[in-house]
């Protein structure tokens, strides 16, 4: 067959096994000097930020279901006083479900730290870290349904397919470790938008979030499938390298670049390189007994989330740019709020506190932005006798590390916590601020697709500079 008669797809089918060895040769420095210029080399350029970053990487602790701000971090004494009375102002025109009168929190609140931040009895361990936290008390979204709210929080759009914030960050900043994905999500939900919440959409495929397990996978069973290579021979004949290089050049000359094939090749290369580093990165069992205890791994109730948090720290240590840990899907208390919120918080409180302690002790907190929150809050009015409905009009998130102002509570909700009152932060503002912390101008991080320039914040967003240190 003439050299120009073979398509790149055929070349992939016939020679795909060679890509892993090519990548390994480049990684181990055993290829010829010409290989340094090879387009398939794992030495990826790292884009420069627009300005000096406050943080290098992000850890998102996602509480799927919508934790109640009124029962966690947003204390409302008037809600306690007026419990059982009608809400003295109008409810939203569009509600997810009908609610009744005001319902006070079943949990006690107390002030903590020098900042005097209010924290409920649900989070006694996190409460000891309030002087490290920056609370966003007046977050708000636009969708009262889980699916739309999750997509808005993760991608900036509740109804269109858009890249996730982790993918945008990977695209904007590249990777600090070419042997691991730049974006990893541990035990993500497969519902309420599913993979779209960590999808690269129209961005190049290498920025897709790499999912380890899913919400139904016990954390101790999370693994990268087929990570072990059956062939111990990591060498490769020079002729195979030259053949692939030649086919690559020929196809580019005849047909130009094909983004899907480029992404597939890069995934082959990354998969092979991960064999060298991913198993060690995920080996939380090698940690000391004291560290496992710090994360609550020795206790049945906190073991699962503790393992996720410890794996996340290990990935951050290795240079993964964006890591998400999900507590799915547990915080949607339309009934039995007192019992189930208490159970949920008990599963995550100690691991989160241990994570903050560990990151700080290792000097990682300063360069890592830690984010905690869900897709929306809950209503101050009761659903049934002991539940709360979805509330996208007001909720609380917090940040730690990464150049945010510690011990700050920014923004307020109204007297009962139904709506934002002062210094409101919508999801686009949150994304703009997140990018600014990483040294990215959200108006300049764009990608041209289908005839227009797209960005994470679309045509919205303002940086909340008051929360930056």
C-alpha cells in the first residue's frame, strides 16, 4: 500500500500498543535526541497565568444534595424566635415544593475562634478551624432542581453543555505533573447531570475530568482499571518510533489536525505514564496510623469520606491541578432533617478537619484553595413536619487557604435566611473569583467554538476582591 494510502485511524488500530512505549521512552529519557522534539512527547508546555496566582491548585469538597445553611453555618436568631409562624414576606414565585411555616434549627449554634464565626453543633471539628475559613454567606443560584443547580455550579450553565470548571482550569493552567491527569474527581455522582459535571465538552479531550469510581463505589475499592502493565519490557525499537512519527507527519500534511484523534493519542500516552505514578499516588494505606486516625479512617462512620480526602491530599501533593471529592447524594433532607443532617455531618466533619490540619502541616494549604459547599441551600420554612425544601436563593459556601482572607464572613442573608440581603455572590461571581485566585482573568480565558468565544463565566461574573488576602 502506498505510504499516503493509510489513514490515521488505521495506523491507530495497527500500532496503538506502541504509543505507550513511545511515551515511556520519552519519560525515561531513553529515546534518541530527536525524540525531544516529537509531538507525542509527554513534556507538555505549562500556560502562564495572567497575573501572579494566590494558589496553584484546587480541592472542591462537594456536598451533593444541598446542605442547609440554616443548620450549619448561617445562624438566624429570629428564625428560632419565630418558629411556627408564617413567613412574613412572599415566598419565591417558583418553588420546588410547597412549604409551610418557619422552622427553627434543631441544632444549637455557638461562636468559635477569634473571628467569632457561628457554627452549629453538626461540625464540632470543623469549628476548630473557623479562623482558617472564609465564609461566603450570601451565595445564590438560579435553579431549584438538582440537575440544573449542579450543572450551574460545575459548568456555569444550567441548560447547555459546557466545560466544567475543573476542565477550564486544566485548559488555562495545564498540569504540574505530566504523569497524572490534571483534573481528578473521586467518587462523583452519575446523576443530576452526571458526567457533564466533570466533562471537557468542546475543550480538548485531555482536559476531561478523570473519574475514580462513582458515588456507589466504596472509597477503599476505588482504582484505575487495568493500571498494571503485563509487559515488563519498557523498551521499544527505534524503527517503531520512526514509523509512528512518519505516519503522524504524513496525516497532518494530507488531512490536518483531528482533535478527537489527538485527544485519543494523548489519553493513550497518559494512561501508560500513569502506570508509573498513579498506584503510588492512590496508596493511602501506606500512610502512618496517626495520619489515618487524623482523617477518621479507623472509624466506620468516617472511613469512606476520610479515604477520599486522604487520596485527594496525595494527588494534590503530586501536582494534580483540580481534585473534587463528593459526598453523594445525601444532603437532600425534605424530611428527617435532624436525623439525616446529623448523620451526614458526622461522616464528613472529622475527615475535613483532618484534611485542613494535614494540608497546613505540610505547607500545602497556602498554595491550595479548598472549597466546601453544595448546589443550593434549604428553606427556612418547613416541608412536612421536619424537612426543608430546596433553596437556590441563599446558601453558604466556604473557602480555605489559597490566598483567601481567613476568619472572614462575607455577605448576609435576610433575617430568616430565605434570600440574600447584602454582598450577594452568584455562581458566576464565584467562578470569576476562583479563577482570579489561580491567576486567571476570567474574561480572557476563552475558547472559540461554533463561531463564538466561550468562557466559564459566559458574559457575567465579577471578582469578589474583598475575600482575597
